C-alpha cells in the first residue's frame, strides 16, 4: 500500500466557471500494474470516506478479498473538497494565505472526475479494467464512463443514480440548514459548524438506514421510560463520530456536488448520455435503500447498453453498499466471469 499526493500545477477550471490555481490529490494504491497494464481497479469513494479503501470496504477489498493486491492494481483517490489529502475548503487560499472555508468555489461531480482523469494521466493509466463506486462514488464512476467511454472496460455502479433526485437534494438541503443554523460555521475556523455537522449527520443517518434498521438495533428492552432512548443516543453518537473525523465545510461543498449530479446536463438528456457508455456494466441496487431507491438503478440498467442488474437484500438500507461485502463479492464475481449482458443476476442462483 502506498499513499501519495499528486500536485497539478495548472489552472483547474471548474464546470460552474470558477477555477482553482492548481490542486493536490491524495491517493492510495495497492498492488502493482501488470505487464499488460490490464489489472487496474479504480474505486470512487462516497461522501465521507477516504482513499484507503482497505480500511472502509473490508470484505470486498483486502489481502484475502476479491479485490486484492496480488491480482489487481487498486487505486482510490480522495475526492476534491474532502479533507483526507485533496484540496478542500480547509486548504490555503493562495490569494489570502488563509484557509478558504466558505470562499472555496462550488464544484460538481464532473469536476471531481476531472481530478481523477488528471491523476490517471499522471499515473500513465489509459485503461481501467474495473471502475466502481457506491452512492456519490457511483455518481463519479458513471460520469467518468460517459466522459471517457473508451478508457473503462467494466463499470460497477452500486446504490447510485443518473441524476440526483429531488428527495436526495431535499435531504442534503436539510443537512445544510442544520449546519448554517450553527453560527460558528461563519466564524472561519477549522472546527466551525461542528454542532451543525453533528445534526446534519443525524439527519443523513435517517436516509442511510430505515424504519426496520432502527426497530431492530435501537429497540428499548423494558417497560420503563428510559432517561435516554437508545435511538436518541445512537443519533448523538453517530453525529459526534463524524465530527471527530470530518469537517462542516467539506460536508457542505460535497453535498452540493452531489446535488449537481446530472449526467444529462449539456448532453441532450440523461437517456442520450447513458447510451454513450461502452463499458460492460453491472448495476446493483439495495431493496431497502430509501435514499437511492432501486427504481433508480433499474433505470440505469434499462438505459446503459451492455448492462446487467442485481438487487441485494440488506437490513441496513443505503449503507448496505458498504456493509454487504459478501453478497457484493458474489454478484461482482459472477458478473466478471460470465457474459451477463442484459441479465438480472440473482444472488440465490449464484453457485
Ligand atoms: C474504520 C473506519 O474508521 S472507517 C471510517 C471511514 N468512514 C468511511 O469511510 C465512510 C463509510 N463508512 C460508514 O459510513 C460507516 O462506517 C458504515 C456505514 C460502514 C458503518 O457504520 P457504523 O457506524 O460502524 O455502524 P452502526 O450504524 O451499526 O453503528 C455502530 C456504532 O454505533 C454505536 N452504537 C450503536 N447503538 C448505539 C446507541 N444506542 N448509542 C450510542 N452508540 C451506539 C456502536 O457502539 C458502534 O460504535 P463504533 O462505531 O464506535 O464501534
Ligand atoms: N455512509 C456514507 C454515505 C452514504 O453514501 C459515507 O459516510 O460516506
């Protein structure tokens, strides 16, 4: 495993018109590029993860897992705006010598992908054997496969969509309302907006899980009225857990990037954009996902030319894409070893 930083010194033009004077991209690789240069697995991470895919996607990525460094050259780059090694609102603004905070320019999923493209060029990777991601990671993978259809051979999209839904945008806006209600967000310090971020994560959790998840994990035991309900304590705990490893500014900008996601923008619509994909594609949905409902993945399946579809059952809802690694391994292995174009891969039928 090797974690490094790539520095791009050119002007980084953003889709909305503003630019950054160069960017740094933190990335992690595992394994080595083989002689045929055909073993690259590129992972696009979701909202609050980082480039260390062996840390947050264990069971699918690891020395004993399907995606292992003996078989593959695995790359994961920290996304633009996220605080784990890539230029973000906490980076220094060269114009002021101070962190950007809210002076950071807004960016889109396409801008994030532009960063990945620069890194791939820098690493001399012109062929990606497998590109994959879930949620915001899937949005990047989808964008990339439309921007550069020839570069990507296999595409795996999990719990994601073609354009972010009004429902998803409403969740993100509610989280931003929570952050901006914390006046420290406007004070310009690295921990600004922490209380707001805690509330935002608590709201987000409701969309990452569902009624049943809470009913099973946070059910009270006895008849007494508890001082603190388990579900309440869980919301507080999860909010604090994120505050301890993230910041409100990155969260704010990344949630806006997610809202911007629309592969059809400037391409004569979503259907036309999806028809441009050349990669063999596996689309995976999670039955209990209330944030990116399965209809969104079925839509991708119907409109991406060479695609297969699988539906997973998870007790966790949307976050199931990070947790159900055994089932993910089964459907991905099945997809990679057979010609499953236009097929529905049924988990119970996989030997
Ligand atoms: C290893 C790492 O640090 S990975 C960190 C990087 N994170 C990422 O990359 C983002 C992607 N990952 C995630 O979003 C999450 O980690 C997930 C979805 C994969 C898993 O979520 P988790 O929070 O671990 O799972 P879950 O919802 O079951 O919550 C378990 C935690 O809540 C705590 N908890 C459960 N019920 C309660 C309660 N009633 N009150 C207080 N705490 C509670 C548990 O003790 C446990 O704490 P821990 O995380 O300190 O071990
Ligand atoms: N739980 C994920 C977000 C859901 O896609 C994360 O924190 O990155």
